[in-house]
């Protein structure tokens, strides 16, 4: 007899107690009273046995055996081979009615052989994950294989070093179910090995503060090794070290760098090594100091802004748009990023996404400063940058647009079949034409001509209201053969535009930089027929070649613009920029005085502002706040909360072209310092304590929120954003699980330092904005290399 829930047998004591209380006390009817009491006790006994999971276990002649073999990394391969040989011998000695199963386990458990009576093991094919040892999971998987009615035996072949689960609890449960558990200890001899056991850094430092990074390495024998320490991506120490058996600690003197999240990583390269997985560890510190701002310059110098921010006490770095880092964690070194007249084409797609994640997921600040290469005319339409900012790149007022007819001529020659990033160039060109269709108004018209030696595909002319039809067709264009005939393609485009009654008529020609044929007579065609009729021509050259000079020249003759790119992925951005430039209404160059439309801390202490000479027209988003507007009621200064961070749009420039009076204004430094500081969020009105614990393969986050009066803070809407070593952000909401306690879990994908940003609000008001971190080390599978199992 066995029980699945033996702890419920404790209820028998309660039966005895109540039987004592209910014993017959009177002289009469005692026999009947005793009979009733005994009957009640028997019924109660049966109920308790049922609750405890009573089972009848029959030993019988049939034996069912489950072999559990540990194949995790801590078990040497020779021991794994020995274990399989042991099982083969055991199978050969089993009786004809006996059956056996085999489970291989590491981090997970896989059934290699079901419960069968065969005496042959056969080839082993299962491959569990080996970076952890989940003995509990293996025992549960093994117990589930036992048939009913047979004697049950579980044979565990392991080094006895589980790293996941509760193995002892699983063994007790197996015993309670009538299972005989036997252990065959696999030998894991102490091998010549060295590993890092600890990397310690102070929790917080001040900029310029000297500190010591402590590195502890362990070894099983005397050996030499090379120790390398990185701060971020920079090597700060590398030295040859001697390791004695046991613990070896090394002190690395360093100086705290720029403010922000500072990750460290140590690497050990020992002379003898078995497990490379335990040769690296990470740590982090938070460096406090003045806010650090990154100015990213595109087509305009940022000297005036840099001087203004530095005069206000901000630490400023400058980067070109092409050199902007492309991962959010690197941007997190800065409290805010300022984009100055930066075309989207000059930023890589990864950099654009990193900026968005930096603001939305990490609570960074973003200030976008306009100019003739920014906003709509900078190709920001339908990019992560537009999503991040409080303004849209399009204008929804049709009265401000002169009706336009635009013809897009696309080279569909054989070179456009070449793939870039797994996508054909012709597909990217089609997406670029679709971007044009998205941007035009319902009163405009569009024609798309796919050309090689003749107009193979013609879409349109169609009104802007039928843009969906255009988009559906252009994204299905296919490449042909030969090169594009430039003269014939432009003559075809002219034929569609000559009879158009639209005020603005424009041609965009996309051609291969090395395969533009039939150039004879093109210059005369552009100058004497196209430009003479008020039609403008812009050219886009894709790929380097001998025809670039020609394409640039005819764009100049056509009164348009010349664009070059060697990456087809840039075509949608270029076409968006070109379309908005052709529509002419986006750049407004007229003198005006800004009008204040709402109250904001950005304008604290500022009563009057100077005149401006121009800006790029945009449309405010519904959730944004327009602080300053133009004489045409367009947003000049707009701001909003985006995810965990804040973003500001300034649609004029910060140079002498449009803001000459502002640059000379004595409030210039104050205005820009207050604008940037408004985007910097770092506050904790509610005292919180953040802890992260690795439980198995999941990380558990716990946030304790207790007010200064000692009372629990309840009702906090809390969330955590994490950026791991791979640079990928993860945003998770925390749930309140107890008074003042907020919890959540995530599955870390990679070892290293994780940047964490905690935010929380109470009654709609921001109450917590805290930056911290967490480190995930290597698996304990590679750390318990000394001592008995």
C-alpha cells in the first residue's frame, strides 16, 4: 500500500481526537452508541485514505525500470559512455517479462526509449540541452513512464549536481508512489581548469572618481592566464597573471567615465581549459554627473547649439549622422540626443530604430531641430523618427498644396533583379514609388512607368484618391533585361505631363548609375521641351558608374535635384524626400513672430522671442502639446511623452538661415537648455528597491515601494524596460502582488549586463523614473567544479 499525498494522513489524529470526544458516556444504549461511533470512524478513515491517494502496489514478477542518464556538460563524455554501457549490461540481465525505458536529461528531459521489453539499447539519438541539469524534470518524466501493475524502479545515473528544480522533492514523491529509487554516481574527476567566479564593481560612482574593479578567478592547479577587462567596448586592462590553486583576486584600478550606465566585462584565457563558458563575467556601475547630451549634425553645423548648451552647464558631445551608434544601450549613455537638420537617408535603418527605442523603451530625451534637410523634406515620413516625434511629416490642408502631377520612371532593367539584403532592387524601387503615392493628396495625380528599352508597365495616370490601386500594382513590378533607355523614358513621361492641367508637374527618374543608355539628345530634350514647359526633373542614381555625371547634369537642366545611393534600401526615403520637396509647400520661408499656444516649463522665464525667417511645415499629433506656433498656425515647438521618454520638435533651424535673430538673442542659451532639460527624466518621488533573481531559466523582478512614512505604496502603474547585451529592448509591465510589492518575470536570452529602466505613475502623475541594471552570469553548470556533489 502507498499514498500519493501521504501528508494528508495527519488527519487521522483529528479522527482519534473526535472519537475520544464522542465516546459514549451514559449507562443506557452504549452498545448502539459504540456501533455508531465505530461506523463514523471507519467512514472518516476511508475518506482520509482517499484524500491521501491510497494505492495498492503489487510487486509481482514484472519489473519496470526507467534509467535516467545525466548528459549535461558537467558529466565527462567518458562517464556518459560508461553509463550507457552500464544500461546495456542491465538490460541483458533483465527477465523476459521485465521492461525498461531510457531518459536522457540536461536542461530538459527527452525520452530516448519508451517502456519496452527489448534487451538491446540501440543507438542513442536524443540531444537535450546540456547547459543545465534539471534532475527534478528528469524524475518527473521518468515516473510518468511507469505502467500500472508492475514493480517500479528508477535508476539515476548522474554526477549529483543539479542546477534546476527541486530534485529531493521529486524523489520523495516518487517514493510515495511506490517507486524504488537507486542512484549510480557518475565520476566527475577534478580536471585542470580555471574560471572566473566573481566580477565586482561599486553600485554607483561619480564622474572622475577613482575605483577598483575586483576580479576573482579560481583554478584547480598552478597555471598562467591572460586577464582582459573591458569597459563598454574599450579594453581598459590586459595582463598576464599567475593562478594558484583555489581563489585568486585581482584589483583593476579605474576611473569612472561619462555619466550613465557603465558595463564591464572580464575575460580569462587560461593555459589549460575545459569549459570556455565560464571564462567571462559581467558587472556594471551607474556613474553620476552632469547630464550628458549628444548633438547629431546632418547637413548643418551644430556649433551654435553646442555653445548654448555648454554655457548652461550641460556636457555635450557631437557626432555626425553617419557615425551615430545603432544600439539603444550605447545611446543610453546620454540623457538626451539632439538631431540638427539631419536627413533620414544619412542615418542607417538600425540607427533610426535605436533612436526610437532609446526614447520609447529607455526613457531618453530627443530634440529634433529643423532645417531644409529635416522633417518632411528630410525624408522622415513613415520612419521610426516620425513615430517618435510629436508631429507628422505630412500636411492635411489641401488648400496649401498646388495640385501636382508626378511621373515616376523606374529602371526595370536586368540590374534591378539583383538582391540586396534578400530583396530585389526592383521591389525596393516599387516600395519607393508606393511612398510617393502615400504622400500625394487626393487632388494630385500619379503615373508610374517601368522602363527598360520601352515602357513595359504603365500605371496611371490615376488621382491621388486611388493611391491604393497604385500601391497594389507597383509593389508587384518585375525586373526585365538590358539597360534603361533614358531618352525614350523621358519622352514617354513628357507625353503624360504635357496635357496635364496641374499647377506642379514633376518627373522622378530612377536609373542605374552604370547602365543608362540612349543619352543622345537627352540634354536638349530636358532643356528645350521639359523645362521649357515648366516641368521639373529630378534623378536618382542607384549604384556607382560612368553615368552619374550625366544623371546629375540633366537634373540640373530640369530644375530638380540629383540623388545618389549605393543602397537600394534608401530609395523609399529618397523618394519621400523628393516628393515633399516637389510639393513646395513644406518649406515656408517668410518672416514671422512665434505665437505661444500653451504653457510649458520650456518657456519658464522667457517673455518674448525674436523673429524667425522660415520653418518646415508639419502637422501636430493629437496627443502632442504645441507650445509655439507659426503665423500659419503650423507647429513651431511641439512636445510629448513617448513611451518612457520625451520628444520635442522644433521645426525652424538653429543657424543664421532662419534663426539669425535667435542666435544673437541673449535668451538663446536658456531656451535650448530648458528645451533639452525638459526631455531628461530622472526622478523618484517614491522610494523603491529593485531586486532581480534568476529562478531556473527565468529572471524574477521584484520592486518594493515604501513611502518615507513607512507605509506601502499601492496602485503604482509600474513597468520595466530592459536592454540586454544583444541590444534588443524588452518592455514589461509589473503586477502588484502584495502591499507595496510589484513583480514580473522575463527570460534572459544572453549572458552579460542588462540595462534596466523602471518607471511608474500614481493617479496619472509620474512618480518613479529610475535607471539600474542586472547581470546574468554563466550557467551554474560550469561553476560547481570543486567539492563533493
